[in-house]
C-alpha cells in the first residue's frame, strides 16, 4: 500500500505543479498587461501608483481570512474558484476602460490571485513529505516562476494584435487552469458551502487575533522576516510598475518589453530549486515554508506602490 500511496501523492504534487505553472503564466501576463493598460486610462504615473496600491492595501485585510475561508470551503475548491475569478477578470478587463471600473476590477483580481496563492501554498505543505519539503516546494515554486517568466513574453507577442487579444489569451489560459482544477478537486470529501464558509470566517474564527498571536510567538525571527520580506517586496513592487512603463516610454517593441520583464523573473526559477535543496540538507523544510506563507499573506508586500 505504501508505494501506491506515494504514487498517488506524487501524482497530486505533479498536478499542483502544473496548476502553479498555469497560474504563473496568467499572473505574469496580468502583471505586465495591467500597468500598460493603466497608462492609457490614467493621466499621470502618480495616479497609476495610487490605483495599484489600493487593491494591495485591501489585500492586507483579505489575505488572512482567505486562508481560513479555504480551510472551511476546501483548499482545492478555492483554487478552482480562483481560476474562475481570473477568467472573469480577464473578460471584464477586455470590455471596460473606465478608471473607476478599472480600480474595482483590480480589487477583484487581487482577491482572485490570493485565492490561488494561499490555498496552493497550504496544499503544497499538506502533500509534501517532511524529508523532501524544500526540494519539492522548490520545484513547485520553480515551475510557477517559469510560468511567470513566460507570461510577459506571451503578452509581448499578443500585443501585436492589441490589448484585447492579450486578455483573450489570459482568459483562455485561465479556462485551462479551471479545467485542471476540476480534475484536481474531484473525489474530495464534502466541505462547507460558500455561504457557510464565509459566515464562519466572519463570525466565528477570529482570524486576525489568532494570526497576530502566532506572529508574536516568532519573536525576533518574526521581526527579521517582516523586515526582509518588506525590503524585497518594496524593491520588486517598484520594478513591477516602473519597468513596463519605462520600457514602453523608451519605444521598445512589444516583444522586447516582454523579454525585459521576463529577464527580471527567470533567475528566480533556479534560485528556488537551489534554495529548496539547501533547506532539505540543513533542516527547516516545513517551518521555512510556513514562515514564508504567513508573511506572504500579510502586510509585507502590500504598500509598495505608494
């Protein structure tokens, strides 16, 4: 039974890796396309920074409840819901160009991305054997980052046919993400309904108090990780907004813009795999993943746009 069990688990890990790759492509395409789209909607780069900051600040208060919601609703069902919302976001960005609607859609898109990232990280922790946590997590993250690198290149190619073509491609890949999620979530035990899960998080779980208490238990390590992630996120957030607008202002071709953006992300693919092996060799596999998940879902990467 043990070999059969291990085959089943590794098959699920492979499916989760594929989901991470597809999400990475969608996320990478959105990350390049949205700043370029916003440049045609808002008059100054200052307004663009503020508009992109508002959904991220909103995410400060949404990320922790999303983790609790996924526990009630089902992590895999949450991933399926995320793919559906990403497809809807792409379709709506294709249609609407109003500044106010753009801001509302950005908030909607922010929720959709976190509905994938947080449950997927938790699912990876649940599936990963302790002895290989770092290596397997590095592989999953590496495939996600590889997809994230391909996304901007896909945007550069699709932009030859216009911005609506870009979001049409994002919509198609999001549908593929949904179909893969359906297979990944099939045969699971029943979970709570969407409404019941939402009400439990709202009224019973007290997620903010519990998360803050757990953070205090980390002491100096927690403060250090907050600082490290904040610096990294501030740096990356500046690049994420400024690079597409700067390369566009230089007059580079659409494909060149995508290649430049991909160049910032591709090295992370190799760093993640190497870091995973290092963690397995030196200990701390599941804990290190857990620390990253906690801070990735909180305030560290949420105020960079301002």
